[in-house]
C-alpha cells in the first residue's frame, strides 16, 4: 500500500519559497479542476476518506486522475493513496451518481509543480493558489512511501521545508475542501 507522505503549509513568504524552489527545479504550471464525491450523509468525508476526480490542464496537455484516499495514518495528515489515469471524467460522474454518491465539492487550484530529489527521495513541491481563497498561498510537499517508511520520509520533508524557509508555524492539516466549503458558507 502506497502512502502519500505530505506536509502542507500556508505560506507567509510565498515569493521567497518560489525563489528557493526555482533553485531546485523548473516549475510546471497547471490548473487542477477537482471534484470530490461522497455519500449523501457525507460519512466518507467525516471518516477521512476522499474520492476525487482531478482534471489537470497545462499549456500542452490535459489528463484526468481518479484518486481514492484512506484516512490519515498520523497527525501529519499523510494518507494511503490509490490513483489511476482515466479517459473521461463524465463517465465517472455518471457512475458515481448512479451508485448514489453526490458531489461533495468542486473547485479549481492554480498550481506550480516542482519535481526534485532530496536525500534520495523523489519529491513534488506544489505551490497552490485557490481563487476562492484569495490572499492565501499554500505549499504541498510530498513523496510516495511504504507505511513503515513514513516517519523517515516526514523527517526529510520537514528538513526540506526548513531549507525553503517554511516554519513549523506555517504547517496546516486543514483540507482545501473544508477551507473552500467554509469560505462558501461565509458568503
């Protein structure tokens, strides 16, 4: 079972972090269109499960991913993740709603992806802005690991965040889905 070891931060100095990341990799700019599905009573979300269809669009490509995440294994929020490429998100929408699932939430993320290696691990750092959360810039730093390797992977992620100038105070485990839902409810 693969686990996405991930740390997320709400950046106090996003421009500084971008400069530091640019020393490690060239960013790939993309837009993610994310749609999350759940049971009508939202029991999957409440229990920490995620079922997501993501369309990733760059200047030259579009691809669609189906992702299923199980509840977090520890306080970092790192979750077992199962992901595959799909051809047509509309088919999944029809399938999921036909099975009784409902759309929990949908939103867009503007992303800059930086891929690099640190301490022998392939890392993905994504600078994220969500139009509905104007004024906030996030950083996701992740690597895929086996469950028994999670503590060591998180140690590496914390070290890299420190090198980028991200403090522990900037770390957050609040999900984008909850932040967007809260912002929408406040309107």
